[in-house]
C-alpha cells in the first residue's frame, strides 16, 4: 500500500519533471541554430492569422453584452457616464486575455495536440529523430514562438473590437452619453492596465502551446491515445488559463 | 579519423552489438543479442513475428535504449550517446520504418525531398533532380503530387524507401521493405538495394519475412529466436548450420508463435 503510494508519487513527480523539461527544451532550441523562420511563420499563420476572425467575433459579442449589462447596472446608480471605463477595464485587464486564450485553445490548441499526437502514433516523430532532426526543435519551438507572438496581438484585437462593440450597444442602442464613454477610458485607463493585459496574454501563449504540444507529443500510440491527448490538452489549458489568471491578477493588481 | 580505439567493435564490422538486453515490463524482448554487420554487406534479420526484430532495429538507430549491452557504430560506442553526437551518428543512417512513417501532411515529393531540404544546402533544381531519380528507381515516377493517404500500402513503402535512400546513407536500415509488395516489386526493391550497395558501398541491415528471396539477396543472415541470435553468418554458413529452430521456422512451424495460436484453436 505504502509502496504503491510511493510509486505513484514518484511517478507524478517524474511526469511533472518531464513536463517542465519539455518547455525548457523548446525554449532552448528556440535560441539554438539552425534557425528556420519559415516554420514559425507557418505556425503564426495557423495559430494567429486563422484565429483572427473567430477572436474578433467573440470580442465583438463580449463587448456588446458588456455594453448591455454595464448600461443596465450603471443606470441604476445613475452613472451611465462610467460605461466606457467599465467596459474597457474589464476587457483589457481580464476578459480579453482570458477569452482570447480560451478561443485559441479551442481552435488551434486542440488541432495542434491532435496533429502532434497522430504524428507520434504513426512514428513520424521517430522518423524525424532518425533523420538527425530534433523533433522538439522542429515541431515544438516554432509553435511556442508563434504563441508568444500571436497571443498578445489577438488579445489586442479582442480588446479593441470589444470596446467598439460595447460602445455600439451602450451608446448607440441604449443611449448612454457618447462623450464620457471615451473620455472616461482616456482618464482612467493607464499603461499599467494595458501592461497587465499583455503580460497575461504572453503567459497564456506560452502555457497553451506548452500544454497542447506536450500532450500531443506524448500521446499513446493508438487512436484513443490521440483523442485523449486532444481532450486533456484542451481541458488542462483551460484550467491553467483560469487558475493562472487568478494568481497573476492577485500578484499584479 | 582514427577508429582503432577499444570501442571499435569487431574488425570490418560497421555495426557491432554485444550482449544487448531490453525488457518491456515483464517481457524480456532482447536477451543478450550479439550481431556484427560487416561494412558494405547486406545483413538480413529473420525470425518469427513478435520476436523483437523491430525493437532491435530501433536500438541500432538509437530510438530505444538498452537495459544493458553495447552498440558500436562506425567505431563509436553509441550506447549512451545523446544530443549533437547522437545526431552525428544518425546522419549516417537511412531508415525505412515497418509502417513507412511518411509525413502524411506532405506530398510524396516533399517527403522524399525532406532530408535534403532540411539538412543540406542543396538548391531547388538539384533537389528536384535527385528526387526524380530516386522516385524513378523505386517505380513511383509521376506520383510526386500524391499524398501518402492517396497511395496503396506498397506504394507508401516504396516512397518511404526513396526517402531513406535520398541522402545516400552509409548505413541503410530497412524494416520489412518488401512486405505487401508483389513478387515483381519485391525483386525490383531487392535489385535496387543491391545496386545502391554496389554503387555507393553502403551497408544494409534488413528485417524481412521473404524467406526464399532473402537467401538469394543477402550476404549474411541472422536468425533471431527467443531474444538472441540463434544463427548469424553468411548465407552458406546459415544454410549448412542445421539449426533445429531455423528449420522449423523455414518450414512454417516456428516455436514460440504457434503455441498461443494453437491454444486458441483448441
Ligand atoms: N513500446 C513497447 N512497449 C511494450 N512492448 C513492446 C514495445 N515495442 C515492442 N514490444 C514488444 O516486443 C516484442 C517484439 O516486438 P517487435 O515489434 O520487435 O516484433 P517484430 O519481430 O518486429 O515482429 P514483426 O515481424 O511482426 O514486425 C513484441 O512482443 C511486442 O509486444
Ligand atoms: Mg517488426
């Protein structure tokens, strides 16, 4: 019994170690030659560019619902003028990074785990190794780089579109005053708020790529291994995003 | 480069395996394998399905690590090699996986060109020439634009062979190159490996179930039985050896695989 427990603990610790080493390796090989920018560009296209529309759409509706709810709540206190500030701060500090990261996880992260998982299952990753190509450098590093670059950009897009959505509903539809909407944002939102949002996006970019690549790369060699890797990648990424978000917020606030 | 250190293995053998052991869980798959593959010759490993031929090959190309024993390749003890040094050894390999392991998101052309594109400074026209040449040699001319999923199993295998050959490796490792091919294609593939071996002096290690053809085509044969090499020698030596298990294997009654089947049939 004790022996089983001990073996289990050792197993978990070893797995955690492998997980950490995986990221360290990916970051190390990002800096080490040979450099293959075209690999990173290809990933940027599939993680970043192809998520543009989806992230913009979700940003728009999130901003619109914020405009609606924000107006209804604020009008009870007669402070409709604060609508712009509320919408912008909530988006930039919180919802932008988190929702953009969740959307990219659902769209690109799952696809990535499935792709790497099936490459593992059909020995394509072994084939790379035997050709003297480091599979982590070839497959994982470009994805991590693409995550680092694209998450902040997508988050910025989400924020901007979201604020316009909040404006359209709050001011255009519900009739909140137009002037204070933007003046409030200008006065109350500082570089600190924007920095927090970007910092979160950066961290989420690394976490999502790390988890999704790790799960796919270490998939068991069967069809259920690939499907399980995909599920675990999405679930673990989502959980880590929300948990990290809380801690980052409490530290950075 | 001086290769006469204590790690040099048997003289004249580019691959030397000593007392290799490896277990998976409770199953002792390799149980003291000894094998020498002389430079410039074709060594074929035969043995019943599931006896560990693929596992042995994956130890030779450093995908798996042994529990004990040594592997010396081209004068270098690779048993515990890692990182850059490991890649230096692997640059000498061409490997055909049993299931092909083609990149399924790339066309046949891109698959075969891949090692040249990623690992050499060769220009586009030169690469196209080389790929065309090798694809013609394996009988896949005109298939350049197809994806692996659009081809038959035998065609995939030949495309994978083309990819293994494209860099003119010093050591060619083939895991069942002819399984699933018709007799004419089998003969063609054997001729191709033989021809490349003559032209470039490569060493080939092959796993094959094509037993009659193997005698024609190989220089040496190693018979794997219960985790070790029960027989290992030139074709003539192996023919003359009168090993009981080998005779049974040739007659299609290898001990070790029939028992569970027979038990299931009862
Ligand atoms: N990764 C692994 N984990 C556990 N057991 C394994 C693993 N790889 C191989 N084995 C076991 O090792 C044994 C040898 O497998 P191997 O693939 O080498 O057989 P083989 O001789 O190549 O057979 P075949 O001729 O059918 O290809 C099998 O019984 C298999 O169950
Ligand atoms: Mg096999």
